[in-house]
């Protein structure tokens, strides 16, 4: 079993050293994990920091890329012998103009996996309780869908993303604000989204964090997973979005069942930004959470 979305304490909203996450991953029988520290570079939205050895540093500084890469690679060498693959990833927050804000060191770092995700609409974090309503008040539910999916679809033109994270993130706080209509806003954008994913060779993840927060469905919800499969998408990963070691691997089994039922024939793994397809038959049954 894999967990392809993990935030160690380089992310300012996460706790736990890389080593602690690896240890839990081993304990619960995971075979492969991806660390995916946030890269928030929108200076208007702020929070453009990472933590490095107890110090808050600007996300643009070379120092953190070097420290992060060497820490993950060292963990990779150590845990490989114990049966756990550890890969170097990053989660880039997408917004119009992000490509110019990403530091040179981002482009020169040898990542295994680059995840793209949308958290900001008009510089406001729709993933943050309280703040999300500031964005929602500006838009009808249809306009929100238009804004959100335009950023997501256009971001693939940058050709720097392997996987899109939590495709329907707006649902988390949007459901309370907009009601059930929030569950429909992906529909007009699905064709444009899937066509761009296919042409740019970008997959998506099933993110299990909502399952720990009282929601019934992962992100994206099952209907979107099925719709993407019907549209020809076959590249999918699964991740807990753990910000604490104890959350690693949580909900992955539920997500895998859903992915299988939706017609996917396996998962993809990444090395140096190259995807390898792994059929279900090669993903053995391990201890599951
Ligand atoms: Zn995210
Ligand atoms: Zn994340």
C-alpha cells in the first residue's frame, strides 16, 4: 500500500520529522510514501514559508530545497533496505502567474513527483475554515466552479505537474455555504479537465483527508473518480494528506476500493517525474489501515 501525499514539518501547518513519518509508514506496512511539502508562493495570500530545522524560512530560499532534498534522499537510502520506498515530492499551489513566482531552485531540484493543487481563489484560501467564506461571498456557485476549474485546467499548460491533488477541494467548506449545488459544479468542466489531463499526461490523486474530518467521500468524490475513468484517465495515486505522523495511511484502503470499483486497473508510482503503472495484481495485500 502507498501514501502519496504527506506533509512533514517543513510545511508550516504540519508536525513531525520525516523520520517519524517513515517509522509509522513501516509500522503499518506501507511500501511506498511520497513527501509533498507545500510550496505556497502567492505573496498576496502570504504564508510563503517553510520550516527548516526549527526556523521559518522563505519558500524561495535555496537553503530549504537543499535541506529537504538531502533529508528525503537520506531517508530514502535508509528505509529502502527496510522495505519502504521514500520519494521526493512537492505540492505546488496553483494560481495565475505561479510559474513566475516559483524560484529557480524549484526548477532545478530533482523531484520524483510534483503535485499541483488549487487552494486559492482571488488570493483567498478556500481550504481554510472561516477564510473560505470570504471567497464564496464573491461568487455564485457556478462562478466559483468557473474560477476554480479554469485555474486547474490552465495550470497544466505549464507542464510542471504530474498529479492534480484533491480536485474538488472547494466542497469541504463550500457545502455549508452553497448547499448541495456544490456537488454539481465540476460537471461543465469535466470534459475540458480530462482532455487537458490526457494531452499533458497528468493524473490525479484520491485524497483521503475528508474521511478523517467527518465527510463520507474522499476528494474527489466517487462520481468524479468514475467520470474521469470514463473520460479515459488511467493515472491515479492515493494519499492521506497527513500533517501528523499518526494520520499516515488513513483511509487509503477505502480509497483503493473506490478506485478499483471505478474501473482503474492499478496505481501509478513516480521516479524522477516518470510514471510507472502498477497493476492491482502487483500490489500485494499488506497490513491495512
Ligand atoms: Zn492541498
Ligand atoms: Zn497537502
